[in-house]
């Protein structure tokens, strides 16, 4: 293991652009276990991030132990966050991972404040808390413990199968607070999945995790999103995905068409040009100029395909962009607004992209 030591508060002329001024940087680490990846360990000043009141997000608080993500999904909306550090939203986002090594202690302190009202906290809104780095740093057990001990309900959205490591702890947590679990699975074709999101576990591995969480007593939501125009939006592809999701025991599906936000759009279009050049003109028509969202006509067309299949497979679910519902401080409101299903053991229990 090679360590690149840095002193707190001292600028490092040899650091990556932007990182020399990263407040709280302790050291940058490389290790053979993560070839090509550098971890930038920082001392965070805060753990709880408050979502701006004007946000459309259905939750008010998030915790993000990592910044950047080795899942390397070409479409990831959070890619633009790396540009705030003067890193690029492509390869740097995949390989320069910021780790808040003191996040557990800071979070516990914030949760002890008299002003904290035990509002629901969402994990996984920016970058994945169960990406591969979590196997090295093990921050989530401490986060789960701190939230549970303070009586704070929380929700987890992940693509990471490492979630299975913490299922016993999450079961215990659900005895005293509301706990919600959701798994994101966008692509069920193995070749396409390896190409468009090369750092993620396979769909089969994620479905096994859904099954394990279901057997542990959770009603799990699967995010079937983004659905990729002309790649994963055919009736056979959607039907196959829902068949496998239902067989894994999921209770609910939320679907949505691809978003191409600034920071992600250029990298996804580069991938598309290299892997599916025949689709470039179609995508430019769907996402012209600075447009980030698929046009309403496409989303309506997609709904006419997905919703009947949801009924056929007995899966509760709806579109990501269904009619707006009010934000709620309760976890039930969080589930109702298209995020995750509220669960506890045995009972019902990208504005954030800028949040560090």
C-alpha cells in the first residue's frame, strides 16, 4: 500500500487539481485491491445535509459518506459533483473517491443536538453508500447505529450487494425505527450492464440481495431506472425485468426514463457514440441541447408499456415523475413520493447531488 501523506490546512502543490484546497484532507491512498482508484480521506465538518426547501426531493435530510463512485455508471446524475472540486465528471468521478472518515462521529454528535427532531434521513441520494469502498472503510455500520440509537428513521437506496453484510444490523434497527430498503437495477442484459455500468454487481447478484432483504423481513422496492431509450425499453426487456424482480420477492417497482444532467450527458453520449453509434441521432432528438429529461411524449409512451406489465406481475409501482405529492417529514410520505417503501421488521414501518 502506498500512502501520500498530507498535513491538514497545508496546500499540496503536487495534489490533483482541486484537491490541494480540499478542506480537511488528511491523506490520499492507493492500494492494489483497488487498481486505478485513489481514496482521498477527509475530516468532514458535517454529516447531515439539509436539502434546500425549494427542492423537489421528497426528503429533507441526507448523509453521504462518499463522493465519487466506483460503480462507474455512465449515466449517473451525480457526476457533476466532482466538477466542484475541479475534477472531471468522467474518469475522475469513477476513480477519485472522497471518503469522510469521521462521518460516524460527526453524525452522532449532530444527532445529539437538542434541535434535532428525528426527521427521516436518506442514504444513497448522491453516491452509493455500499459501493466497493465501503468494504474497505466500513462506515455504514456506524451510521446505522448512530441513526438507530437516536431514534431517527432512515432509508437506503443502493446498487451494492454489500448491503447483505449489514442485514442483521438493519433487522435490529427496524425493531425501534422505521427502516426502508431499495435496490437500483437498471439493466438486466449482462453484456449491456457490463458496458454501461461496469463497476456494478450483476443484476443477478442484486436480485439475490433483494431476495435476502425480503427474507430478512423487509418489503423491498426496486428502482427500474433509468430505462434507456431503444436499449432497455422494449416490451420483452421490461417484462423480463419485472418477472425477475417479482421472483426475487420485491414488493414495489419505481421506473423512470433516462435523465442526462450536465456532467453526465457528455460521458453518456461518448459511451453511446463508441458502443451504439446508430442511436446517437435518436438520442440527440430526445435530449437536444441542454435538455436533461426525456420529452413528455416519450415518457407517456413508456408508461403505456410499463404500467400494464406492473399489474400483470402484481407489483405496486409508479413512474418517477408521477404527479407531485407533498413533501413529508414522515417515512410514509417518503415512500408515497416515489422513493422507497417504508418497512420495519414485521410491520409497515438530484437536488441532493450538490450536497457534500
